[in-house]
C-alpha cells in the first residue's frame, strides 16, 4: 500500500491580498504540515516567494509549481530550485505543467504548441541537471548545451500536472508524481488506473498521484462567492470545461465560452459545483471527502484552504491537523492497521 500524506497549496484567491500567501504558509507551518505547494500566477515570482516562505517557516519540503514548460527553460527552473534550496537549506521539489494559452502566449509571448512533447523533453533535461549532469540535449522543443548546476539537487522530485490522455502518458512515463487539480474522486480512480497500466506496460514503477483539493470546514456565504469567483476561470478552458460538463454543469460551460467576463458567471455557479471537486461542508463531511480521494487512488492531497471567512485558512487547517495528524506529519505508511486511513472522526477521542 502506498504512503498517504496531506500538504497545503497556496491558493492565490483572486479576491484576497497578495501577502495572504505568506499567512497561509505560516498557518501550514504552525499546524505541522510537511509539504507546501507554491504555484505562480500574477503575484510573486515563485522562487522569490519560496525563499521567503522557507526563511520564515519550518516546513521541510516545498514543491515549486506547476511551472509552465513553455515559459521557463529547464535551465532556468533548475537554477531557481537550486537557488532556493541552497540559500535556505529547505528541500525543493519541482512540478511542471502546460499552463494555458492565455498565460503562455498572451502574457509571455511564447508559443502554445507541442506541450506533451515539450514536457517530456523538459523533464528529461531537468532531471539530468538536478542530478548534477551537464546539459547536452537537442530535441524538438528544448535545446541546451554546456550548463551544469554548481549545487546539484539529486534528491529533488519532479511532478507533472496532467489533464488529458497525452499529458497523462508523459507524466506516467517520466515523472515521480502525477498532479491533478479540480477533479472529483471518480476522476482520480480513472487516472490511477491509467498511470498504473502505462507504467506496468513500460516496466516502470508507477508514479505517485497527487491532487489539489479545495477545502473549507463550515463555510459561510462569502466562502461560496470566493469559490465561485475562482471556478469561473476554469469553466472556459478545454478539458476542464468538458469535465464540468460531464459533472452536469454543461450549461455553465456553454455560458462561459460565449461570454467575455468571469464576473457575469459568478452568480450563476451553484454550491454543488465547487462541492463536486472539493472537500466542503461540516467537519465530518470534509474528512469523509478527503478519505474518498485517498480511496480512489490518491497518494497525496494538497489542501487548498478557503480564506473568505477563515483568516489564512487557520480554522480549516487546524481542524484537519487535529483529526488527521499522521497524514499531516507523513507518518502514515504501508504498515498501518487494516481499516486505518489516518483520519479520525470528530469526537473519537483521538488527540
């Protein structure tokens, strides 16, 4: 049985101050979480933020990304990860992904094409660089020669964000971990079966499977508005829209693809949509939902705490820390007792 664990994801809620990211990181550290994911949007450079987090918390493991393979070269990513690790003494892993045409092409003026092959090539080069090798690669999308890290990071793991069969195959064949976001447990089960089958056919060890799960214990109305505002961004893009359609929200997807602004969509998004791809509700409901993701095949869950009515996600993170302490600390492993998933129901006397 695979080792299960919980971590925390910095969410970058669109309606919250930028520096809230540091507040959530501090809460995650105070609760004893041992892994923190740091992505990148329109706020901080991710390596600068990772350095600030590492220098102000006791979280032992940071995962930087998913970083868009069409924006940063493997050399730039390797240098960034090694810089954070060397300057702070914190273990740094890297996650890669395709991102979106809006970010890659509109923001950064980079070509949006060939992402599965570009990701495969990027993982190959990045693994060589982190391991201390000298760059010598000429592929279809990635070409580099001569660079070598002064401070190699051979223990750094590489995750690949995969949504769709082509990226899933690349992730299963190249990555240490496959990462998913905004999916229901049923999707986890399908991806788990797929990556296991791909790895077995290639004679490779199956990668771990991580999923980001939006989490809110006893949410208030402002929380739903926060969730709806964020989800409105994901209704339009390919693959996500099709997944939401399969979940029964096709009319919203069609509306998103025919309108110009996300704000007009927010009032139309029902509470059932964020609940379908998250862990939202009473304490016991949230714990059961987390368990369902693990039971579907997830090895790691990155909790994305809401903050509209819960400053820095403190209440939600503390509740989960209280009722799933072994998953937070990473002590749950293959030898746990039968039927023990590491999650304790409220009121069972577990500390």
